[in-house]
C-alpha cells in the first residue's frame, strides 16, 4: 500500500464537481475514480438511510464505485439491510454524533459479532472508513471507502478527505432544498397570476348556469304556490337544473385542479383530451368574452398519459393566457387553436394563435426565467420557464414550433405504452 498524503488538487476537483452538478450522486460519480486512486481504495460509496425506531438504521439509497474489476459491488445488494440500534448506537454516540469518522478493520468487525458483522459478511473488506452526513441536525447518510486488501492502522488522510466530502454533500442537500422551495414558491405565484387573469371569464362562466338554475327553480316555486303540478314540466326543469349544476361543478373541479398543491400528488393515468376539456371548462369563457375565436381539433384517440393532471392543466392554462394577452390588442384576425398529435411513442398538445411568428432572438430567450415580451407590470416572466420545468419532471418538454408561420407552443409528453 502506498503512503497517503492530503492532495490539494483532489480537494479542488471535488469542490468543482459539487459546484457543477445539481445532483449529488452525479457529483460523486464524477470524482469517485479520483478518490479511489488518491486514497488507494477499491470501493467508494455513499449510503443514505432513515432511522426506524427499534429496527435501527434502514438503508434505502446508495451510491457505489469500485476501482478494480475484481472487486464486486457490495452495498447495492444490501438496500434493505437493517442494522440493530444497540449495535450502532455506540458507534453513533462515540463518533458520528460528534462529527467524527469511524474506522474499523475486518478483524475488529468480526469481533463485534453483531448486525454490523452480518452487514459486511462476504464482502472481504479489510478496512472501512466512514464519515457522517447531517441534514437538519440529523444524520442521514454515510460516505466511506473500503480497502479489500489491507488492514490500515492510520487513516488520518482518508478521514480528512471523507469529512470534506461529507460537508460538501450537506451543503449540496441544503442548496437543493432551497432551490426546490424557491421553485415551489414561484409556481404558487404563477398559479395566482394565472387565476387572476381568468377571473372575469370564470365569474361569467359560473353566472350563466346560475342564472339558468335560478330561472327554473323559480318556475318550480310558482308551480308549488299555484298547486299546479305538471310532471313533464317538473322533469324538464329538474333536468335543466341538474345539467347546470354539473356545469358549475366541472368549472370548480378545473379550478381546484389548477390551484391545489399538486407537487406531492401521485402520478395517475388519464388522457390528453380530458386534460384539455378540464382546462377549457373554466378558461374558454374569457377567450369568448375577448371576441377571440377558439378552435378545438383533437384526435379521437385516447392518447393515455401518466402525469399529475393539475400541473398539465396549469401549463395549458398559462399558454392560453399568453395567447389571449398577445391577441388582446390585435386588430386583425384573432383566433386560438388547440390540436393534438402523436408519434414515436409521444403525444402533444399544440396551442397555436394568429399572432406573427416570434423572431429568433425572442424565441431563444422566451423560456428563460423573468424574460417577458409583455410591458412592465403585465407579467411575472416565470410562466413559461415554470411550465417547461413542470413538463421536464414528466419526462416531457415545452417548445416553440419554429416551422409554424404563426405562434405555436407544443406540450410534449411520453404516451403510456400498454404491453
């Protein structure tokens, strides 16, 4: 085994990897080979886990890199191994809770004769060095190395490098958490902005069926007052009331879909046409009141997708609002057309309006956060960037059809494939 020294170039490379990558696992993957080489280790890993009462630490996430083809992966097969609390508590309170590393040789681990011994049985590990990773004051992961050839006496350099990596992982967790919180707040701001733009149309859309309900309920009251019951008329009136109640309910359902926090919803199977119709339930009236012609031409195929429907409704509503804003002051032909398409295992909602095609400079910047073609105070500049981010979480995309002579945005999603 070679003599180890603290390598400044390695620390710089590790720092750069965490600065460059959004995902901590990708950062680790980028530097794993260098760490193994510098520390003369055959395995570098990170294990994330959660604490489950008397069952102790339950391993549930991992990263692992082996530097030698003869060294078999170890931790990936131990995803649900349970480490007994009594076996791990001494290690935790003596070392990890103080932010210190834990080092153990094969001989020491075998002498423990407990669940830790079971955890490493068959791995042929001679030396293990572990550093704790904390989140919100709680230990949430371990980063470590294995030497499968030598039992090491002095691991000072290894400990310093691993503790350095552990602190970077903690900073990465914190940064990623703040980024998610900011994104969620931006999405809520955009939802409120979207709803505000639709308010006049929504009020009008609800008032219409309410007026019908009021009219027919008045007719029924008149029948009761005059004691003149006509069964056919009652059926007709109640049917009209029922239809308009359903109409109001569909509008409210659409509003709930767009306004609720759907970021933690489970993905569900639905079809593209249903998403479009749910959106139009509350969005079309504003377009009609603005005297803009709305055309709907959807494929008759179901086009099944697995998604969070509320988020896709939010994206489509934002596109319709943008088209409305762009056409509001136009004196020429004004129309918005919604179509659907499919191909190569994917499906699309296409929103086209009669506006002139965007120039290349605007088209390249329009998805950027805070970029807006609207006047001051008329837009957050977040709508399209957030919409695109939402779709990317669905393995989808939002893009401009540059071949269209008008303005066309395309919502692209993977279509559910039935085997």
